[in-house]
C-alpha cells in the first residue's frame, strides 16, 4: 500500500492546490478557536468546508477536519457544534485531542471516524491502545518526541493506524502540553489555537539587525543577511549559565523525507505535512515532492532528492526526534 | 541540516526609473478603480481580512521609487501612491517581484520572510490576514486588467506575457509555482 | 482549605530529598504527593528513600500519594508505571498513560499536567475513578469556577496551583544535557547542580524561564495569595505548593496562616521576599492575563 500523504490547507484555494498536486488526504479546520491554527485570515466557514469536501471527493481525495483545541469550560457547545458540522459537511474524519470531546464524539457521532490529534501527545503503545479501546479512535498522530525505532515498537503493539509528521514546523515540547505561549502572551495552542501569536510579535530593524520580540521579550536577533525565523518561543535564543544560544531548539524545520522508507518499515500508515498557515504555493511544492517520494518507494525506485529547503523556517532542516541523538 | 537560497528578481531600471517622474495622482486613481473592481469580484477577500478590513497597509516595493498606501475601506479600497514616507498599521516591504509573486501564488510568504526578501513591520497579525486573504483569492492581476481593456485585450495580453518573460515578474497567476 | 505539597520537580541528592520530607512532616500541610515527575533517570538515586518518607509522612497524619511520570515513552518507563500502580498507594496521574494500568474501580487523583480544561473531560475522569483533580495552572478563574462546580456535583475535590514555578512544558529532549553539549542518554545528570532549575533569560537579559532537564518552568513563582477568597467561593478546597530549595517550610506556614484568615496575601509575599529576595511573582494565568503578569491586591479584588 502506498503511504498516504496528509496535507495541510488553511484556505479553500490551498485545499484545491493540494488536491491538484496529488494529496491523498487534506486536513483543515473551521475559522474559529476549535482548531490549533486559529490564525487571522485562515480556515474555512461551514459553506467553504462543505464545498471543499465535495471538491476533494470528486477528485478522489479525503478531508479530515481538525477540532484539536481543548474546549473551554462553559463553552463546550462550540466544539460540539464543530464536530456535528464536520460530519454534515461530509468530512472523512475528525482529528480530536481532548478526552471529553472524544467521549462526546464517540457517543453522539459514532459513525464519524475519529483520529487522535498530535495535541493529545499519545507517546506510547499503552496510550494508543487505550484511546482506541475507549473512544474508538482509528488513527493516532504520533507526537514529535519519538524516534523511528520507538515508532516501530508502538506499531508492533497496536492495530491502530499511525500517522507521523514528515515536514514543516517542529514542536520541541510534547504537543498539547505546553503553555509557554500563554505564559508570555496570554494565548495558547490548547485554549486559543495559537502559539506565539502574530498579534504579539514585533520586529525591530536596527540598521539591518532584525530583532524579533514576542510579548515584549526579545527572543531572536538576525544579523544582516541572516535568515529571519518567526519568533516561536521554543525556537528563540536565550541565555542560561554561560551560554547564549537556541537553548531549546534551533530555528529549523522538520524534513524526514529521506526517512520515508524507514517509516514505512516501522509500520506507519500516513505521512503528515505541517503548515495550514502556509500558502498554496507551499502546499503545491511540498505535496508534489512527497507524493513523488511515496510513489517512488512504492515502485521500488530510488528516493528523489528534495528541494524544499527554501520553504523551511530559518532555511535549515532537521530530522528531529526521529534520530535519537536529537534528545 | 541543509541550506539553500533562491533569488528573487529585481525590477529592471527600465521600469523603475520612469516612475521617479510620472505624476502619481492619476496612477493612484486608476489603481483605486482597479482595486475596487477586484474587491467586487472577490468578496471573500474582505471576509478573510475580518478585523483588518479597515486597516491601512503600507506596501513598499523596495526596488521602485514609490510606496503604495492601501486602505481596504471595508470593501471600498483606496490606493494612494506616494514618494514620501507614510504611516500605516502594517508595512510590507520587498522587491516588486516578491510582492507580485505573493499575490499570484508563485511564492510562499513565509519562505520570502525567512529569507528576508520580505520585511514585515507594525501589526504582524494584520499583515498575516492580508497575506492569507490574498492567497485564498487566487488573484490574477493581468486577467483583471484584460477584463478592463475590452477590444485591446489581445495585444495587452501579449505585451504582459512578453513583459513577464523579460522581467521575471509574476504578472499572471502561474499554473504552478516556480520552485 | 487544604494544602498539598507537589512532587519535587528538581533533581536533589537523596539526603536533601529525605531531609525535605522530614521537614514537611513537621509542617501543617494536609497532603503530600511525592515521587519522580520529570525524569525517569533520576529515580534510582532516591528510590530507596521513598518508603521511609511515606511512612514518616503518614505517621505525621499526612495524606500521601505517589506521582506518575509526566511523559511516559520508554519501555522502562512503562514498567515503572506498572510498578507504581502495584505499590497500592493512591496514584496521582500526570500522564494519561497511567490509566490503562489502573485496575477497574481503583480511585486515583489527577495532577496538573493532565489536560482538564472542561466539564466533559472532568466527568470522563470522574467516571473512571478520579476523586481529586489539580487543575492545569494555565486555567483562568472563570474556568476554575465552572469546573469546581461540576466537580462538587460529582464528589471530586478540586485543587489549584497555589505557589511555585509554573510547569510550562515537557519534552522528549533534555535541555540541561543540550546546554552541556550532551545527549539525553549520556546526560551525566547535568541538572543536579540546579536545585531550583537553571535561569533562562532573554537576549535583553530579562529573566523569563527556568530549565529543568526535560521540563521547562516559568521564571516567576506563581502565587494565589490575591485570589484565595475567590477560589474558596468557587469551591476550590485545596492549594498546591511546589517545593523550592529554600524556605519551603516557612512558605507552607505562611500559606496556612493565609488560608486560616490570619494574615493578608501581601504579608505572605513580604515574608517570602524577605527569605528569597530574588523571587518574582505572577498570577496572570488565574486572572486571565498572560501567565507572567502579577496583579496588585486592588486589581485582584476586582477580577
């Protein structure tokens, strides 16, 4: 079976671009706080969702709707409605993180396929199986803290499909368990669907030296001519002890393209591309590249060498936790 | 880890230099009319702008001797060209090629930003909303222009394609991105 | 209002560890959660001290629970989790991976590192046997109020993060090891020299975060001194105090006086500042501001 490419779409135009570029599956979200890319100008209203799902289905692609923030106490109805609307829009599955919401979806929408979001950080086989048994989850998106052998070990112990990230922004913390962003800005991935939000970013150019601040904290300084990453907290530059450096993670993005054969051997079903906040140009390029890679693998051809560096943050790439030395 | 870079073409002086002398008021009026036409044909653009549908943007093509002040005006946009520095809630600066490439979906905004071909100042959130709204609108400025030119459409189209080839600027929506 | 002592988040030597619980036994706190929360590699260093500490604390009349790890990935860590459940003491779940190990019908408590953001999740945990939940520190008072009400109806005790550096993130990567140019597997216990974690400052030299191995904490010490009345009115019945290397018994004493209505919040902060002048406070998560923010009593009264 050819590995499934799961591609992001922040807008209907990006979704159409992904379908045309050969994405097997596209994931997207409603234009509100119910999904973890609640950025200005992004996402789908109900009509756009219905039309986009129809477009994808006409072309043989699937659509997954991410409802992967943690419902706010007192306002769960907003999230419940999102699940119901995803089903009525014809979504092939919903991607959920919150246990309470999974419980709700399993009870009230039993026929709507449920995937476990990376935001739930199910990092071992016990957890994967527990979510499957408890909430009927059919696929788990594994957190980006695992090495390839650990992924293989999980797949050896479960029947549940696994999906892993292969390209794009990289969380260095266990996903869904990080409140760095709300500590500095008051807005968090779990509660608001944003991390290091643009509304709290300021750039200051001092004669070509570009300071990036988040919530008033200067966390990156790019010298003239150097690449300028977005000031995401965990990839900022800090001082501790005698050292000033990217203490948590360098401003790199994940590219596990060359690890695809190993991931297939490890039993992974689907390869996920990060970047619902990115343009249709990005989507087209990345999907085409990865589609080519999985098709080559399927046909027994050598893996094509990628040319995706320019699309990545700080223009530098890492294979992240997939190689154990990352830790 | 790997590093690469791709260069964004600079606007040829042949195009840029005359702009130093051209009177800007009539040009501003034409662009305003043009932008209103686009606003009417792409209402979704304003819905996506959301909270920023009335936010003044300064668009600064760094290889041209002017800046563009865009007032989205809740669906009734105004474009003012000026050679003097102006204030806006957000400023987006970069070579004309980068800006046109963004509009036409030929370039990825984040990638241009990471490589510092694009510089963003002021309200980052507003810039992001504008970028995302434009990306979804799938604009083709040449096509919009041709709709205006009526009987001249065919020769204008040929001229635009020639200009596109010569300059490397994205004047139309490409079938696919360049890289 | 009860006082709970959180597990020690840092890597302390076994003698310091034992002395700490010796001291805690003498304080007026009601409940102690102990064990290793952050890094499974630390556990062997003080594992043998745990039964003694439990005995001492129970003898002193404290309610005692054992914490799970915050992030369970390795086979060895899963085995540790199974062993933890076998010990028969109440387990505080800080990673949902513990749940499949708990025999059906076992009561348990839920720690602040589990995402309990809404009534649905709270009800689900209660249906599995949760009797006590310490809410995530990120939650604003508005959420705490709704959840405490829901919990009361279910007979679940609600606790909030009362004082201490905020646990902001957990990772598969060890930052202490990375700082020293080592991998996690060969960390050589780089975190053992920082009994309150290692200060992390911004490029402008502003104190910001605290590094603690695979965990990232806030620089500031969160405090609920200005919100005690609102929390009590909301139905919160326990405050969690997180261990620090200096003046912790005194801190417990101050909070006891506060919850008994014997002193003001301002007086508590003054007393803490006297002991540890380098400490900065925050209560922004609770007031719905950014986490690092600190209210004044006047503002706090209005929220």
